[in-house]
């Protein structure tokens, strides 16, 4: 008996079984319609059915990018998904974002104006300094959350980003 041939045959069968099992297990996620973000009928309103790679939290869906873009390109990418760069409105949302961004830096929807020397969210609300502190470097006009908490960098430098669905 040719044991080398039997070994190759067994390996091939094993790999095909694993592949088929994974396909069956993840089938619904792979072929899920990403464009429809709707609430499930028998689930409380705060639970969302989010598209693949989007994370539900407190009635909204969030996207944590793996790619990197400038701040403007990131905002444009969010807009294509009917969303905007994340705006942190409360402590629960702050903790959710901090827990998900410990391994990389991500752009937020928060920019610094050199004219009036203030941080402002995309929704035009003024940044509350009591919410969190930003390590602000000179000539850095966009806020990041990640490795070292909250920092700033130039909006023209590429980074990951967080999208938050539009309400």
C-alpha cells in the first residue's frame, strides 16, 4: 500500500470537510444583505441587526475599519454607508469605543480649529473637556482614539476610522 498517497488523500478529505463545515457555519453571515439595517420584530428597539463587520451598541451600528485613510477620505467612506465618523455622546458609548480600540488608533468625528482653538464634533457640538482628555500635539487637527487613549494627529495622515450609522 502506498502510504504517501493515502496520507495526501486523507489530508485532502480533512481540508474539504473543514472548509465545508466553515461554509455551513458562516453561510448566513457571508450572504447577509449588508444594505438593510433593520430592527428584528421581536427584539427590543435597542438591539440592531447590523451589516457584516458592523458592531451593534445601544441601538446603533458601528464600523471599525481595518484599512487606513486620511480623515476626509474616512468621512467620505462613512458617508457611502449612510454613516459618519463616530461622535461620542455619553460615557457608555465612550467605554464601548475605548474597549474596541485598544490595538490600533482610529479617527473620530472630532476636529480642532486653529482659529478658535476649540475641539468640535461633526454634529457641531463643542467638545466637553470633562468627557476625556486629548493629548494634543501642535499642528494636529484630528482626534484619534486607541493605543494611548485620546491623541491628535494631522488630518492628512492616514489612520483607521470608526463609522457610526446616521440616525
